[in-house]
């Protein structure tokens, strides 16, 4: 039976392997607890009994060493669409932490990184980077190649009080359509009438569009939640799809670029999106805000919140509930309180109340 003790400020485990006594430092006190050290020792002894090499023989990876494995996991196992974002985030993080082993990265290191990074980027951008690193620590810990607290979770993300979601007004929508080329107008119609994400739209195939039952079926491989979902086709969307069917009759894909070819990457719309925003003089609108616009309009029109949630593919109804009381409906909601049977008599009697 091995033992756990402090040595030079670090938790050390002692055990026997092939009859020889071994000692290993598993992390500094404050970063690793005695309970964690005991878990590492137990895992090490299990591996020895199975005739495997000890996990601590140089196998706690540095950030740069584990990055390729994590990216491959995100791409092949999770089948994440936005691996490009993870690659960019980890490339930047590796400039600072690349040479450090995972158990050497502390919450103080993360705090220092925040302070430096916030001088150059907005909280939302920083949180995306930290979110990727937090996910990496969790995955590698599950792989039992890292023990200890997740330093990103301990440090926390940056509070982002700036509202990110913008709702497209009908006036701005007209301006947007007026300057958009025909191939992009069809994409706008789809986004505003389904709430589909950009990647879901540009990768949509005709096999997933049923114009007889008026249903779009998104496969689980093409959604963020990895769950398939069904989206009803309304009259406006149906008219556009019938026209689009003629334009792209010889293609598997519903939407084509200006060159008449299917879109290959999720950032393929970036250039045309910037162009139409500039030409329509609309500031700060993201393509993803079209999804928020569709959701808000469905709720404001009296759409059942559960149905809206299913159309959008939200994993939790709480996510959809943020559209339940859009800002431009708050005044109307408050005004509705004045339409009670006794509202007039209440205001009349208020003048008789003596202070």
C-alpha cells in the first residue's frame, strides 16, 4: 500500500513498482489536494497491477503536447463544426502556456492572462478562448491524464454585460434585402423564416427538404446539439424553395454561391455579409442575429414557447425563455395591467387618500 505526503511544498506519492520504491511529485499544495493525490496513487497502483506503465512516468502532458489530441477529439469524436475557432484559441493560448504541463497552469496564470488579453479584445472574445481551454482541461481529466482542479473554472469567465443579441427591425430588413444579390436573398429568407444557424443553412441538402409535407429535417450530424430536428416550412419559405429548386436542380445543395457552387466552409458568407451591411448602412448586426430575430418574432406573434424551442433546437427551455418578453413588448405588457375592470375606479379613489 502506497502513501501520500508533503515534500518541498508538493504532494508526493510513494509506491512500489517491480519491487522498487518510487516517489512522484503530483502537484503543488493548493493546486492539488491530498484527496486528489490519493486518487492518483490509487490509479497508479491499479495500472501497475494490470502490468501497464505508470501514468506519471512523464505522461502528464504540456498544453502544446495535448493540443493536437484535443483538436482531433473535437473534430472526429464530437464532430464539432467550429473546430477552426478552437484551433485559433489554442494557438494563442499556447504562446503563453504551451511549455507548461497542465498541472503547472494555475488559476493565477489564468487571471494574469485575462488582465493582459482584455487590453486587446472584448470580454466575449476572451471568454471564447477560455471556454476552449476549460473544455480541454475537462476532457483530459476524463482521460485520466491530468488530476487537479480546472484552473479556468476556478478563475471563472469574464462577466459580459454588453447585450450581444440584436433584433432586425422590418425597416432594416427591407434595406438589407434591397442591397442583397438574389443568391443571398434566398439565404436571408431561410434564416428569418426558420431560425436556422448559418452552418445549417449553407449545408442544407434537398434530401432534407420535403415540399409535400412542408418539413425540413436537419440530421444530427448537421446541428450544434447533435440531435436531429424538424422545422416547418411556412408559405414564404415554401415559395422561395420552389424557386430555388429550379435554380439548383442539378445540385444536392439548396443554396449556391454567386459562382453557382455549393458553400464549403462556415465562413463562406463573411464577405457578402460585410458587403450588404455596408451597403444598407446597418451597424453591429451579426448573421446569427437573424436567428434571434426569427425567435423573437415567433414569440411576439404568440407562438407556443415549447414549439419555438423545438424549432430552434434548444437543449433547454430556459434558453428559449429569454425571448418570452422581448424589450419592445415590455411597455405593452405593463400597459395591459391598466385594462382591469376596476382600473378607473382605483385611480379615482387615489385622490381621496390622505397622507
